[in-house]
């Protein structure tokens, strides 16, 4: 299985901050990576697919980049609604695998 | 707008079979792939598998010997069966649409399943 490792596991930040979450794959996955946002008690929400393609309706402050084994999710200016847990997911190879999650909390 | 809704028992006894159904509304199930994902309490997401409307399915090898995903296009539903469950199968189970064998863009709200006697 391809292992997906996110860092940091927890990130404390303030409204207005620029934050970056990193996701590393144990082998190359080209650009076959998605990012999801999950709030407590809710289903995950797809933010970005194919490493950098923003889903319709997702605010432009979210952006993704990377290819191969290293990827980033950046939020340019944190809003109160952005405090949540974020997961990366690879779909290059079966079984699809997720990172362990990054909990973005209010400082 | 496509919506998904999971249904099934919230409590399953150890060694028995967990059975869940996902009903798709607002669109046809006869396209794309349809997935099951689970999340144990306080933990991360685990992909269980997905099925194409034709019936072709792919499973996570960690569960493959115990899991079956099926589809009923006449009812616009797909289903999950996981047999020989243990406490480790306690989780929130989500169904989701998978676009182009890739990311999951529409999710159900999830259903909590507890394995306990």
C-alpha cells in the first residue's frame, strides 16, 4: 500500500494567517491526489482533486500544489470556517489511502 | 443535485455480518464509481472499496476476504456487506460518489455502526 504522511498532525493558527499542510507519499503518485476538509460529526468535503484543481464552490483561498511524492495544501488567509481536520488521499494505486489527518485549530 | 443516504443497523453482534445500503437520489447510479469509506471513532479515514455501475468492484486487501460491495441500478442503490465483524469494525461508514475512478465528490452523512454483543 502507498503510505500517505501528513505534517503537521496539529496546526495552531489565527484568523488571517497563511497556513500550509504537507502530504508525502511513500512512492510517486503523479498528480493523483485529493484534499478533503472534515468538521466534527460531518462527512468529508472534497476541496481539491488532481493535486491542484479546486472543486467548484470552494473558496479561492484554498490552493494545492505538488506532484510525485510531495504535495501541499495552502490556505492563504484563514477564516473562522476553516478550522477543521484536513486529509489527503491518493488515487494512483489500489487500495486508495488517506493521510492520517491534520487538525487545524484556533490559536 | 446528487445526494447519498446510508441506511442499516446501528448495532451488529461480533462474528455477524454488517449490511449497509446507500440510496442515491437526484441522479442516476448508472455512471461513475460508488464507494464505501469508514472512520473508527477518533481516527482517520479508511477506503473500503468501490463499484462501477456495471458491477465491477475493487476492494481494500485489508478487508477483501470479508467484504462485498454490490449495486442495484433498478433501485439506484449500492450496498456493503462485511462479514465476521469484530469490535475493530466499529466505525462511521460513509458512502460516496467517486468521479472518474478518482476522488470522492459527493458523500452521504455517514452512519455509525457499533459491533458489540
